[in-house]
C-alpha cells in the first residue's frame, strides 16, 4: 500500500522505514528537509509541503500524522482538510487528547473522509521491535488499512500464547487492536502511559532505596553497601519484575552507576495528566498513577536519585532528553 507520512521525528522516520521494509510505498514530509532527504535515499518520496503530499498520493489516500499534540497537529489537520476527498483517511498517530479525536472525526464524517486515532507505543526501538498500535475510528477504514497496521506491529513473534486462547491469532496477539470508535485508540494509549508512569516510578523508588541503604543517617551496623547495577542485572533473570523498563534501567546503570549525567528533572506528557483527569471523571481511585505524576512535578524542585532513574528510562525507550523546565510534548 501507499502511505503519506507527516512529521519525521524520533519515531515516525522509523515507521516509514519499517513500512518500506515490508514493501509499502511512503511519501514523506517534514518542515525540516533533512529527515525527508535521508528517507528519500532509502526509497521514500520526499515532498516540500502538505499540498504536494496530497497530490503525490493516489486516491483513496491515507495520511499518517506524527506531530506534537495540540496546536501543531491541529494546524496540519486544518491545512489538509480542504485537500482531502471522499474515501481518504487521515490518521493521527501522535499523542493527541482523545476528546479532540471525537470532534475531528465528527467534522470529517460529512466530507466522507475517515479519521483514525492511533495510539503508538514502541519508542525509538519500533523499527526492529515493531509498534504496539491502539486504533480508534470507523471499522471500514481500519480494515482498508490493515496491511499498514500489520506491517508496523510486532507480530506474534515468540511470545507464548496466553493460556485459554485458541484458534487463529487475533490482531491483538499480533500487536494491533481496533479498540473502538473515534477516540478509543488514544484513550487506551493514554491509560497505557498512565500505567507506564506508575511502573517507572516503582522501579525508580526501589533503586533509590537500594542506593541509600548505606546512608549515614542509618545506624552504622545497619548500613549496606549495595551495587545497584548488579542488583538490576540479577533482577533481569528470572524475577517476577523482569521487564523492558528493568532492562533499560540495568543498561543505564551499567554504563553510568551514579547516573551523574542526569539532573533528574523529569518531563511529563499530556497523556499522564489526562489519565488522572479520566480517573477523576470516572470516580476511579488511581493513587499510584496520580502519585507518579506528582512525583514528576516534584522532580523539578527537588530531584533525587529515583528521578535520575526515570530520566534514564525515558531516554532509553523514547530518546527523551531532559529539559530544564521538565516540559515535553511526548
């Protein structure tokens, strides 16, 4: 199939590469011409603006946006809207607010243009590992673009099948899911990111306790001198907390046991905040997820070793670099 791709940052350039590896054609655009030129050298067609992107695609078109949530994404949608025709599909694969997806899908429906919201997880490792995709929108558009989603997803791989499942592997077992109507994809990804905050915070706090086991505030006979890098390594092998997050933590500690190059100023995305807002709206108690979000706020005033662990994990899976204010669009 053919896909137009807008925004060629850390993740989306590799989305184009993974699709081309599977034989799909990509027409790409970014305001910075450099990543487009690089992808053109690998087989993509790079264009100079959004109008050229639409013109370069054969109808019915499919265009994937991978831009920062909010005004930048909305500006691209506003530019594309009058250029799209009935039968086309616009995909927002970024981290947009799920309620915005409902509004956008409703605006496109009278024009005969399908709008899909796709929560995309996989970070900078997606080229090799594949991307977990959570899709919202009309079923007919999802079916038409299923070859795209299947190519991006990890596939069943060598993960053991969940006991109790039988018959052919469903799409969720291959790493992509049509979660529901407009907004459902980004809602599921929002909750995924909220859980991610909680898991990361638990790992980070645990390693902070390990590191401070030898604190001078403890009685001398109760102090322990622990090698946190070695603890991380042994936990990777057979423990019940084995995970990719633990793998990334172990890697960071092996390279730099004290994580001196990190300030511990930890960014938060809109999705972490929106997840807490959803819990409040639903009257669902979510103390772990909420506390994990607040811990990131606290890191900007009084960072501790746990916050350096968080920063290292974020850099490991997403290529996120600390900023002085702890602000991030992703």
